[in-house]
């Protein structure tokens, strides 16, 4: 019985190394993953047993540098205006555009940036604290900015929190 187990384990290990991979074999996709000396990941298609004379196909993955995009929210507590800016090339540009949007052409503006984001999303919520209505922002990954704004509102001790500016995203 022990000899049979040893033979069975030997056959299983032979099957693993017989694929000619030389790296980490992925049986689900039939590919072999190898990390070269420069740290790049290379995937080869391992030929099937019936067609062992073909050369494996070499797949190389590259990192693509994509410029970041910024967004911001601004609020004027005196007038109650809210402004936002998305897809700006820098944090400063996003903040300036949000303040300009918040002021909406008024010369007597007191807008301040609530929140900003790089490659993500922003939203604003309003709530009551000591009978005063306040606005608070939230910045997070896509699909979570509104939840973050509501959570920030509640964490500040506000009640009756609700979204006043829905999620907007600045993504590369």
C-alpha cells in the first residue's frame, strides 16, 4: 500500500513538471508565469500534450503611466452655495474651480474648500448641529463618496444628515 502511494505521488509530481513550464503553471488558463531578471511578469501559453511542437506565445504586461485627475467641493456658509469641480489637472486647479463655481459670479463670496480628491470621487451632505444647518464633504473611491459624506456628517455629531451634492468622480 505504501509503495502504491509513493508511485501515485510520483506520477502526480511528474504531471506538474512535465508541462515544460519552468515557472508557475496556471492549469485553468494553460499559461506559465515567469518573472524575468528585470522584474517583469511574462506569461507563456503552454502547448497542449497533442501539439507539443509549437512555440509558446509570449505575453508581456506593461505599466501605463496615466496622469492623475483632481476634484474638489467648496461651500459658502453665508449664502449656502455649494460648488464643485471635476477632472482638473492639479489640486490647486480643482480648488480654484470649485470656489469659482461656488461663488457663481458673486463678488462677495466666502467659499471654502470642503474636500478634494485625487483619482476618486467627492460628495457633500448636510446635517443639523445645534439648530444650525451645516455642510460637510466626503472623498472616497468610486461608489463610496456619498456614504463617506454621510458618515462624516454623523461623526461630527450632526442629525438629519442627507446628501445635497451627489457623487462626482475625477478618474484618470
